[in-house]
């Protein structure tokens, strides 16, 4: 009796479908096989796919239609063959290759386009600080720093097929604040002009924080006469016509004006020589002395003293003022009592 063995029959549809950049796996099975089966494949297999045992596996890197043959050979030598066609659907085709120039701190918007329908967009590496890629393909934000930047973005379709491209963005300089350290002295009038470089058109200035009493800020100028000494901080911001801005926190130190240490002055006697030494606090510089009001006739102020020979008895009240080399002033109301002569 003659027994005719079945040859292996490879199961599966003759037409397979995959997607470019998406991992793919297909398991071939053989009916009527006896013992161990050896699998072979030849023909135009897409790049990125390979046959491992009886599994076609990998990630296709190119779209197109490819034809190949699979053979299953059993241990007795019988074999079966089947022909297959695999269609690799293309990944999203990104149309955008260039994007507009940006400017630091200015609101930016660029649309990324993909051919053939919708895709979700994701940012890759080295996206400039201050920018983000929205899922609908909008590149938006405010670039934080000027410079030239190369970065990647990817479009992913509903099948998870992904295309990545490299884009280049030039970010022009925005505005830059300067002259940020005002020279402030108590009681000395000041008009300090802050600088701004790179501005286009009119500049809008704002300042928030702890301004020294006596000072005001307008149009980039800090002006007035500081009333109190001490340390103060504020935030200054300059914005040009296009929306480019720079913002800096500044520290202001108001140097203390000299003050008069004498709480009172010794009394005098008519027609007798008089001398009162004058002392200051808050300065090591030489100061000049002036009087508002009247000293007793015969007395003068200068060289850190009040001296002379008073000619008239009485009580004399006046404002004594000391002024340093920076024109900072300190004053104190004092009096000298001149007693009648013997």
C-alpha cells in the first residue's frame, strides 16, 4: 500500500499591511507538517523587516508594495510555498521645511504642516527655551534667548506612524536694560537715566517695588531727592513696540547724609572770646558749614567751629547746616545764649 504524505501548507492571507516607522510582527503557521519545520524567505522584503524563525518582524523604514515568497520545509523534506504581498503605508509627510525668524521675548507663532490629514505633533530635542509644540502643529511661545537653534519635531498619525524632521530657528536679540545701579545720596537731587539697547519703536517703562521716599520713576528716569537712607529693591521692565522686553531686579542703596552730632552749644558771654567745636556723623569727609537764621553778632561758623567775640547779649536760635562734597546735607536747630558782660 502506498501512503502519500501531506506537504506543509502555509496559512495566512496573501496580502499583508504595515505602516512605515511602526513596529510590525506576523506569525506564519504551517498545516500538515510533520516534525520540525524550517522556514525560508526570499524576494523583495522591505528594509527594516526580517524573518526570525517563522515570524516576520521589524520596523519598516520605507513605504511601498513588496512581494516575497515564504517556504516551510519539514524534517522529511516535504515543503510548501506561498507568495505574499505586503503594503507599507507611508508615515506622515511633513511639508514644513522652514519657519520664520523669531525675536527674543516677543510672542512667536509658526504652523507646522503635514500632507494628507491630521497628525499629532511632539517636540524633540533642543527646542529653544520658551517655545512649545502644540498637538495641532502650532509652534508657540516667547523665545527666552537670542541665538541659532537646531531642533527636531515629529508628526504621529493615528496608526502611530511617525516622521521626524530637523528645523532651524534664528532668534534675534530682544531688548537689554543697562545702567542699572543709580548713585543715590540722602538729600541730594538725582535724575538717573536707565538705558535700553535693541529697542524698536517706543519703549514702555514700568517699575514695581520699594522706591526710596522722595523718588519717582517715569519714562526710564528715576528722579527726585531721597529722604531716607538705606537699601531698597525694585523690579524694572522695558517693553518695546513689538513686545520685546527685559526685566531686572535692581538694588538701590541710598548713602546716608551727614548729620550734626552736637545736641546743644555752650553759652557765651558778651565781649568775651567764644569757641564751640562742631561734630558730624555719617561722613569722614570735610564738610562746609552754613547757617539759616542769625548767629549772635560777632560770631561766625567755619572750619568745624563757631567762634568769635559776641557783641550783644540775648538768645539766638538758628538752623546749622553741614554739606559734604557730594552736596548731601544735614541740619539741626540750635541756640546760643549770650549773657551780658561783667
